C-alpha cells in the first residue's frame, strides 16, 4: 500500500512537484512518465525516501530499492573522495570492488544472486573496481543491487538506458517475474517504447503537475499527445549555423591511427590488439556489448586515459606522448559521454557550461566575446532551455544536462565529434532533435563523427563506417 496526497516540493526555490496525488495500491506495476524536466525522477526519489516533500501526505510503509543514473553519480562521487592513488607511488587505487559493493555474502538467496550475475554477465568483473567499469556495466550492478534486496517496491528510472540488447532482454524477463510474484514495481521513463506490457497504470507528469493518472491504455494515448505538443516546435528550424570555428581541418590522414592497441585493468583485458584508422570525413557507428571497451576506446582518443601513452596511437598525424599536451588534443575534439556528465560538477550556469566548450574547460574562467555569448544563447534556444540560461547546471534534470553538454560539444565545430550514447536520458522529442543535428553535422563532407550507441533504431544516413566490438576483440 502506497498513496501520495497533494505533495509538493521546491528545489532551490523552484517548484518541481506541484500538488501531486496518486494511489499506487491500484495495480501491480506503474509507469511514471513525462518529457525531460517534467519532475518524474524527483518524484521517484521521493517515493524511494531519498527526498522529503515540503507539503502533502505519503501513507504506506514499504521497503524500496531504487535504480537510476543519478544514483550512479552519487556512488562515483563517493569513490572519487576515497581515491588513494596519489599515495600509492605510481600504482592506481581501483576503489571498491563490484563484489564488495554488492555485498553478495549478505544475501541468503544465493541461487537468485547467481542467476542475476549470470543473466547480466557480471561474474567476470566481480573483482574489478567501480571506477574501471563501463557505463553499461555500472548500470547493471545498480540494477542487480536493487533486485537482490527483493523490496516491497522496486523503482527503476530509465530502465533500458546504457544496456546492450541481451541485457535489455534479460531485464524484461526479470520484470515479468517481479510482477508475477506480486512485487510492486514503478518504472520511470520519458519514452513510450520503454513501457512494459506488464504495467497496468500510469502517472503522467507535465511541468511538475499531474497530467493523467489511471489505466495504462489511456495513459499511453495521453503520453503521445504530450509528446506531439512538444513536436509542434519545428525540428528543421532554429538550428545554430555551424560556421567560423573550423581552425584545424587540414588534410592530414588519418586523423586517428591505432596499431595493436591493448588496455588492461588488473587481470582484465578491456581492449586486445586493436588496429583502427579514422580518416577525415568518416562517420563511424560504434556498437558492442556492455564491457566490450567502447568507452575505453574513446578515452584513448580524448586524452583521458593514461594507457594511451604505452600504446601506438597517433592523433592528427602525431604520435601520442611525443610532446603534445592533453589540451592540444581536446581543443580539436568535441566530446560527450556519461562519465563526462558525471564529472562536470563545477557550480556554474547552464550558459557558461555551453560556452566552456569553446575553451575545453570544466567551468568558464575567461572573458567571452559578445559573438560567442550570442551563439551560446542560440544553442540554448535550439535545445529548448533558453529560459534556464542562468540556472545552475547541476539543478537540471539528467536529460536536460545531457542536452546542454551536447551543445557544449558542438559549439566550436570541432575537428572530431565524439558522441558516447548522446541520446541517453532523452525523451523521444529531444532524441529526434539530436539525431537531426547529427545528420546536419554529418552532411558536411569534412566533418568526422564517432557515434557510440546501444540503440538498434539509431541508423543515421550519414554513417559511412561501422565498428563492432566484442569482449577483447573487434
């Protein structure tokens, strides 16, 4: 039994939830739906006892487990604070191991634990530190942790984001078991296609208010109506013109060259003898299962992985480790990833985050020209966040932060645009907008794009090459 009556919540003096009521005792499985910034994730944290409301009543005493990307942010922030690498004389503190974090020894149902670890392919990484996990692997251990607790109420925010095809299938199977076992379930999503067949009811939010509450069939219809209202904004207009910032586009070939590149963390081979060239004008679609090394591959290019110096890697015609600085690399690359979003923690405004992409900094520490400011505002208008230009970046929803960092990546029209799961956390409307933007950038014969995705539906016309990674192989 769980019921909320007239709950409201302000964060930083802004109303996020406004007079929300719902009776979750009806039906076995609920969907809390809404577009980016509707307040659905905040409501999920209220139901999970992570946030406290300002007004209203919550009745019903239930144990809860909660899984979300924001929870991953919190865990990694804790891991960073405990990082003792600087005291280890050249060694690296791997941090808390997966096995220790999951507390497997504390669970009495060993059969269920083994089943989950096998279904999500986690047995091979139990001794790995949390800091060395891919986004997808981290996502899976948070899901497994929530499932192992067998709570009265399981809350999953954006269940499929970050998961490969097999893991998505396995999650659907687990969800079906949960509902059949009369365990309460709430799924939070911004996309209609993520709604499980097992779900019976929907709470639809819009700008912090209840748009609909009731049976799922009518709820889906209302949700589609809400998304169509957003689509009235013409996706073919108001895209900032990408011009004037192409400083480095020479004819050097290839832009990226890797020869027998390998990366290893402890006993785990993440990449094994990769040979790969990227030439000017290539548009690569990069796919692979969770843990196959996609994000690690990109970190070698972006200058964020120290193992780049022990490998034969050349960027823009120059061997890594031949005297170039990390900033020499970053000024020619536009980059977005889950890890980058996690680590962008400087307290600054939304507009300044976008403008920081011009200077490749986390935060803004230099005077900006009027032209650049105008360009930044145009990008904010394009992503639909112009009214929030002076808001603090970390106060945005997860999806809104993703949009801002995407604008940051493209504002300088970089030599190479690296997009690691760029649509993660985005509703259908914003996803379509970003994919259209990628098509527009890709239509330039001189632009170079590396696009990582698990989403089978993403197949841009501009893609010219495909790279598929499996564990330890290409």
